[in-house]
C-alpha cells in the first residue's frame, strides 16, 4: 500500500508539472499553502486554517497537490541543497553545508555523496555515515573508503565530516547536527532517485554513539540504524522507541573503553525482552564480536540493514519523548504534541499507541529515571517510575492506510473515551502534517485533537 501511495504521488507530481495549483487547490489556496510552508521552513510560528472538507475519493489528488506545494516551497527556499551523488570512478566532488551560527559558530560541514550500482526502480536506499573521533580529516577519508567497500549496492551514502573536532562539538547528536539531519531527510524525501522508506543511520565509535541516540530520536523516519564499536546508556537512547525499525549494534566483546561492551550487552538484553513481548517488532542484530576490542569488522552492518524497509504507518508504537541536548521532538509517527504532559524538566512523557479496527488506544505516562549503577562514573543502569499523565494536548493524524475514514473513529486515552465519532478529511490536516513531518508518507488527510486529563 505504501509503495502504491508513493507511486501515485510521483505520477501526479509529473502530470502536474510540479505546479501546486493543479488538482484540487485553487491558485489562491495554493499560494496560501506555499506561504505557510515557507514560514515553516524559516522557523516562523504561524497557523494554517482551512477546514474545507475533502471527499474520500479526492484524498489522493489533494495529497499530491499539497505535496507539490511543499516541493515548490522547498525548491525556492534559499539554502545549500544536496549535490549530485557521484560514483567512485568519477572525479571526487565535495558538498558543503554551513550549520546555523546560533547552534554552532563557524561550523562548515563538508560531505561526500556517493552512489553505488544502478538505481532501483523505487530509488536508492540512503545511508548516513558518522565517523569516529580521531583526526577529523583522516576519519572522514577512512569513512569514504569504508562506505565504498560495503556490499550494499545499489546504495547512496552521505558521508559528512564533523565541522569542529573538539569537545562537546565533536558530537553527532547535538542540536546543530539535528538541524543537519532534518535537512538531509527533508531534501532526500524530495529526490526522485531516493527511496523514502529505505533510509538508515549508522556510524563507528563516536559515530556509533551518535547513530544509536539518533535512531531512538528519529525512528519514525528510518528503516534502520547500525551503530558499531559504540554503545550508549539506554537513558540516552530508549530502546522502546525502536519498535518499527531494524537495529544493528556490533561491538567487540573486549571493548572496555567507556564500558562499550557492557552497554551493548545491556542493549541486547533489553531489546530481546521487548521483541518477546511484541512479536514481529523490535527487529535486531546485536553482537559482541568474540575476541575483538575497539576495532571490528564493519562490513556486516549495512548489508543487513538494507534488507529492511520502513513502516511509516505502524499499528503500534511507543515513544519516550526525551530531551536530546536540550531539544525535544514535537511529533512521532502520527502523533504531535501540542501541550506537554511533563510536570518538570526531570520528567519525560511516554506515549504508547495501539490502533485496531478504527480505535486508537493511547496510554500517556510521565517517567522519572533514577540511576542504580554506574561504570567508570558513567550512569549505566536505571530504575524508572511511571505516573499517569493528567494534562496535555496531542493531535492524532489519520489516513486511509490505518483507518476506514467512512466510519466513526474512537480514541481511548488512559482507559477513558476521549473521542468517538466521524472524522472529516480536510486540507488543514494535510498541510499541517506535511509541515510537521516533511514526509511524503505522512501527508495525513484527517486529525483529532485530544485533551489528556
């Protein structure tokens, strides 16, 4: 079904000549939509209001029209775009992105963008590679060589160099890098040669730490993630968020530095337990490589990841909404947070969503961590205490993939019915969700705003 939706989007885009005033939007409406999208790209707070109802039969046309407006808005937005990918035998080309001064001063991020093999019909899978924390130039060049050696063709690899090779700035998950990865996702989703359902984050050592954190933070965008020679305390990367992606973690069994082997072992126990409770979810390949220290064979990860495809519309997901370097996500899969349920900065909010037969079961709890054991002064093991959330507001987006929109929809929040009735598809839901997720698979035609009490 997802492949059909994407094919329809691309076909309609071509028919419309990428002009968003085709289909079901008038010129005035499309101008208003594009203006809203430009404000979203600029980070300007604004609202889009259009409760015009959409007939169920017109949803595909309207989705394509809204996506074309987004395509035009991004295309006209003044920014450094993606360079064209190049093959190994071609002259090496380098792209450059300047990260926002407000997030990281003097941060110029060069990158290679390589292609391997012939483009598949659905587009290339895209791998984001994050290098280790040695000399940044040599680490970057080593990554270029490694990415060419992996037997994962056909594929694209985005290979950035860390802009500043010292201190806390040598981190792949800080806010300036979050800006870069969201830009990469946003631009990749508009490339006809990239499969939006086969995007993977992976890395080695420092890149392993970063890719593990980012996997949990951005799971809804990814088909999989593959940290290597890494390992994170699970407070930094909650495993529960990985229900619908493929996760590979490989570390040497004798890699004692920063307790990487212990953290990898803990991750294996945790995700094994989750996969037993949720059959078919939490796909994983975690290995403590026998006899190896910090250096291991890196060639198994990307071929394994490439076998897995994103499920952009899961019937079940769990989201522990956590602060990563001072920032929270505002949404995850088809859920958007309008008003937080947290009572203080020490708490996190956990949203567990189950969808079946036009009913959404939403469990919302706040969680507090307590460290129970540290290794090398690194907090490693934790207990978690949960309390039922009694405030907050969220939006639940709906589509025809998971719901019969011709019938009533029920929402149950913490065992209490919060909504029960018909939900009318609107232009507003599509435009809002497109700006929220910038994802062709998540231009949702309907929404329900829910108070948490």
